[in-house]
């Protein structure tokens, strides 16, 4: 395993400086993944979800903290060692070849990355571009859309703050009007959510922003039903899939969304600084790119790829990240994350003074959940969890959601969640 300490030692050669042979680490992680696959061979998803021996093998491919329990994996997902080894090799390659790589090999590396991502996401290469994150993906649409004064956009106050800020800027710049849907935090039916958006639609409504998986609580919205409803009124839908892509089970094309953005450094476990922007081909021509471009036609998705010097070494890891994801499988990955979430929330819900602010149903949630304790402020809960119990989480203090967000990942185990439950019970008492 390449650690920071071993890296420094390996580069401190007498009389010179050199990079270690990361291909050795690369081969080791590939062998580990093959062992993981062998352990899962012949077993059904339901057999593996609670098989801690299997998940210990998965955990061994990560570098979980040893001095605290990290249950805040919602910010971004750590890379498994297989992807990290790939990235280190690519960084070394780009740095060594320098401008030669950028002029001779960059485009090939980008095409390979796009091909791997296209196959994984079920998209054609002419329907999406690789960008830096969800914010950049969706801001491209927000700031490139041909708004007219008086156009209405429906959002909600549980949307990601950067998206709301982008639309607020367009409100000041272009004179659009923002309408805020009031969505239920713990809906009993999909129709409750759909109606919350539908009742805000007027003849002036141009677009609805749908956060597929709300980062504050972990609630999953009924995306397909929302798109179908909006399209029935001739309204376009922009999807924030930052937390749903490579997490919950869905197909981008099947949603029939007009625009979708996501971050590959979240649940696909790519290096930080990678995202995806999908635009329905019929909408490409009318959206201006965020960065000026004069190489491609107005209806060519590649006009959105013109954003300067790119982190090609990170992009070149995408195929390896996809390999790791598929070594586990989308269904098993989701089922494990959902199991971990329900493992602790079902027990925490029975503790006096504790409120779970996330739906429990499989169709409405995944790994992320939010809880509150009567009489304690979220900041205080999160700080005490860390100071007194060595458990790292994040406090949520938004207008509509107040609680602590807990996000386990594939490397977390039930023993760590048992410690979380003990800590919550201690604080609630």
C-alpha cells in the first residue's frame, strides 16, 4: 500500500529524486479485486449484503482513518487503492512527458475516459461531457440558457446551495422569477412530492430543478414521475444527480431529463475534480457554453468541453473507477449502502428524544440519513460526537432541515455503526 510516509521515503534517494514504481501497487490491487470477486462468486446479492467477511475485503482496498470513524462520506468518496494507484501512475506519466503528453496524447486519454463513462452511464458520447463537478455542470445550463425576463423556475429550499445561488444570480441578471416548492421531508407517497412541484407551475414556467437525492437528508425524490409531470406541461427538467449517480439505481436516459449534472468524485469514487454534464441532444443548440468556443457547431456537445487545461491525469482514472464499481456491482453496492443506513437509523429511531429526518423506504433513500436530538443543536451534536466519541459527521443547519448528516461508505462496517448508536444514546440521555 502506498502511504504518505512510504512515498516520502521512496523519493528521498541519495543524490536525486525519483518516483516509485506505482505499477507494482497497481498489480497488487488488481489481485486483491480478483480475490474479492472470487469470494463473491456464486453468491446472490442478498447473501453478500450482510457478509462482513466480504466487506472486510472491500474495506482493505481503502485507507479508512484509524484515529476516528469517518461517517461523513457525503462530501466526496475516497478512492479505492486500485484507482489511487492508477492516478499516481497517470500523474507521473503526465509530469514526465509534460507538454508532449498534452499535445500528442491528451485527446486519446479523454476519449478513453469518455468511452468508459459512456458505457457505464448508458449514454452516447455525443450526449455528455466530462467537467469538474455538479456545480459546474449545472451552472453551464443555468448561465447558458436563453432566459427571458419573467420566465419562471421552480426550485426548493432543500436544493444544494450552489444551485440556488446560480438561479438567484440569473434572477438578478435576466429577470427570471424563482418559485419555491415546499416538499415534504417524510412523504408517504410519491404523489405528495409531485404535487408540491405541480402546484407551482404556471404558463410562464420554463424549468424545474430536481435534486434527485437531497444532500441534507438523503431523501430520494421520484425523478421519473416528476419529469413526466413537468413534460406534460411543456416544462423542462434539470436534475442535480450529485449524490444519486453510481449510488441509487437509475438510468439517465430512462428518466427523460432534459439536463443532468453529477460529480464523479462522489459515489463513483474518482479523484476530486471530475463531473459529468448530460444534455438531451435536442437542447444542446440553445444552451451557450460557459466558456467561449469557436471550434464546434452550436449543436455539438463538445462545445462544452472547452474549459482550458484539464486534469487529464484524473480523467485517465475513470475507467479504473468504473472497474472497481462493477467488481462489486450497482445492485450490491446500493443494497449494502441502504443496509448500513437502515442498520443504524432503525435502532436510533427507538432511542428517546431522537428523530430520524430521512425516509426509511428503499425507494426514497440510500446511504445518507439525518437525525436530530430533542434539546440539542446540530452543531453541538456533531462536535460532541467527534470530541467525545471520535466519530466524524456534519451538522446541517438549513432553513428547512436541522440535524446531523451521517453517511457511511462501503468501507464502513456495522461495528462502527454500533459505536455511533452508543454515542447517540449517550447524547440523548
